[in-house]
């Protein structure tokens, strides 16, 4: 462990090894139920994550069909650290390409949303169509036969970096990879069934956005939602009001690879029992004065009241009581990520349901009575890893294996993600 | 309340539409002074961390919303914090005290450009808000920057209460969490 220069790595004892030896310096601990802290801090590893995971054969969340309803409507989004323009093309389909001019690489589109007939980079006014093709290069043939592009310059070879797009159940997904399977196959049949429970094709309605920069490695957010052990403990609000507690009917499932997961549960009532007494912070006397905040209405085809899906690597699909949102993860270096929440309802929701969703949104986001806890705790973790990356997490709840469970006190889905991660990253 | 929540949110936040209207009439010097006193008390209470007293500044049937320009300009009703009664504000204070987990910090709120208007007995107050956050062992930083648009009413006994408060943040990317009320 130590400081990395271009050719050699200085270890903490002052000795150094060259880059070829780096892989061996980064040896995973023997047990599968350990995650070394350097996965959250190592810059070389992070570069490899961007290349193999975010630019690799994985689908990233881009946005929603309803965000770009008309031809020319666009919205800025991202894949990894790349800025992506998602746009409704002339053919009525959603397309996406990188927000990076093919000429000098400027991130030219600055408005988060808008309607365009074309995209122009302000630097030298190179113009692109809604399909990302290069349409115009000012003075391509020079002025008075002087200057200009070489004769063999071919505009068709210099469009914007295109993203392969699939639109599934109202959400839009993108990848740079030709090798990635279809989105449905990428999720796997089991996870796809969970996906369709919320994203059935019923038209969505955007209720609004919240954004936060969380000073922690992006993987910690994925892990947080795969960790079914924490919600009833960290989130006192959940356990106190019976929204999520260890004795409730629940399950954790993964796709075959372990990279995606879902945490399901069925809410109970506010009650003190053996489980609540095990939670030090449980407060039986706590009551809401205005309980409209917890006015739940069941609207799902299955009895579960919570379905938190992690679609590796880019998004959490939240259905927690009547609050539905996508939480997009955009990594920003080893020690931080932007977390973009899009809260939604269905287009045919009645007014009462919209109000219910908006009230329940108080539990989530940067000021969320529940979610603020998560941003804080993973910041605490990251701080420790940065100062002492030689340790490792102990991920042994529920044993050492990766398997679907019908209980909550397990860390199986975190082990599942790292089993997949190690394979992709060659660790 | 017959108005829908969205109508209330829209009425309180459609600043573009408001801007097109003639400027609201400034309130009398007496009202302006009394409202300034109210905000001085409000900020002192909040900066001292006396959050239990915070809901007392509001009418029981109040409307409170913290949101971003992104949502207001896009016409989206989502908020960061949203309450439809002083009881909901009290619930949030209890949740902050008893259920939420966060690193110790203090907020100091800086308000400027207060303008107080009075039209048909409705008192409006607008101003800027800058919140500096200080976490233990870290340098102070700006947590959020924005504006507030409030309506106030005279209390039966004395003084004023906030009937509606909408804080619209320029800051769209929160530096991690927004814990305390604004």
C-alpha cells in the first residue's frame, strides 16, 4: 500500500515495487467474506473500474422516456464520469451520445434539459444532428481555397460517441459495449420479474429531482442497498414506525452472477417486542403528531411493501411504501459520487396518491428522515478507509456463501456483488 | 383544505409569474420593523439550535417547503423537506433529535435583502439565505444558498406567524446531507 508514481509504487515502509507487481500487492484476503479497504481508495483500481465496469459490457441507467417526450427533447445524464445527452430523435426513439465534441473534446451541452433541432459546440460551431452525426464543420473547405480540412476528411467518421440504448418499461438504459447482452438478459429473468413489478410499462410521471454529492466511494452506496442487516438498525425511523424491522417477512435475491440484487420486505406496525428490544435505539414512546407521513396505500401485485433493486453498477430502483424513485450513481473519483434522485409516480395516479408520494418523499433524499443516515454513515466509512486502507470489511452475516435468502439478517448480496466484481476486475 | 397540495406549492413558488405582476406594495414601516424582528428571532433560534421552538414560528395550518430551482423551474412538486402543518414540523424536529443519525454539526444562516410587502392584508416577505455548515474537525463550508418566499399573518394576541414558507435553493447538488431546517 502506498503512493503510486508513473512506474513504481512506493510502499509505506519506503521500499517500492513496479507496476507489474501491483496486482500482487493488491491481493484479495483469503476469505470471500472480506472486502479490502483499498477497493475504495486505490486510484489505479478506480481507472480500471471506469474502463471495465462503466465503459464495459454493463447497462447504465440514463433516465426515463417521459423526460424526453417530444422529438428534440433532451436531458443530460451520465455513464460513469462521462456526460451523456439523452435525446428523442427524429424517428421518435430515444438516442444517447457522449457530450464531448468530436473536434476538441469540449463538454459543449450545458443546459440540463431543453428542446433542440441540432447540437452545436460553441467553440468552433461544429454541428451535430439529433442522431449525433456530424452535420457541419464551418470553413471545412477553407476560405478562398486556403486552409480548411484535408480533402479526405469524412464527416461520417466524426460523429459524437454513440451510446447503445434500450428503453424498457419506461426507463432508458445505455451502454458503450457491443458485447453486452440485451437489457433483459443483463438483468436475468428473476430480477426482470422484480423490475416489471414497478416498471410494467404503465406510464410514469416525474415528480422532481434531488441531487447530493456523497463523499464516499460509489460501491458503498450499492452495498448499502444490498445490506438488509442495516435498515432496521441504522434507520431508527424505520424500526420505530414498523416500516422495516428484522422480524418482518423479507427476502434477498440476486441474479445468477450476484451483481444485481433486490431487498424485499413487508411492513408491520409500530410494536414493541423481542426484536425491538434488541434495537438499542428503538423508542416505543415516539409517535407522529401528523401521521399523514405514514399513510400507506397498497398498490402492488404482491404483498411486499418494499422492493429495493440494485442494478449494477449505476442505479438503485427504490419502491419503499408509496415512494418510488431512481437513485442514479455517478462516480466522481475514488472518494465521492453524485447521487441523483428522480422521484416518480404513475401518470394515472389520482391527486391523493400524488400527495401521498410527495409526503413520503420526506423520508428520502439528502434531507430524508431515513436516507440522510446512509449518506452520513458511508462518509464515515470512507474517511476511515482513506486513512488506513490496509484493513478489510467483515461481511459474514448469514455465512460465507452467496445465496438467496428469505430473511433479513444477512450480507449475502454484498458478497454476491464482490464475487462478480473480482471476476470483472481480475482481482 | 380544498386547494390541492400542488396548487399550494405552485401558488407559493411560481416566481416567474409573480415577477410579471406589478411589484407588491411595501408594507408600512411599522409592519416592516415587526417582521424584521420576527426574522431576527427566527434566525437566532435556529442558529442556537433551539429547534424545539422552531415550529412555534408557524401557524398551525402552515405550509413549508424546501426545494431547488431545478424543481421550481421545471414545475415539479418534489421537495427536500415538505410539511403541511406545524405538527409535521414538530415531527421532523423529533425525528432529527431521536431517530436520525448524522455527524455533529452546526448551521449558521445568513439572510439578506429582506423585502416586506402588504397587499389586501396579506404580508409577504422575501429574501436571500446562505447557510454555512461546520462539521467537527472540518473547515466551514457553504451548505446551501437560495431564497425564501414567505407569507405571514398577524397573530390574535401579538406579533406575526409564518403561514407559508418556501425556500428555493440555487444549490442543486447538496454537500451530502441537509439535516437541520432552514
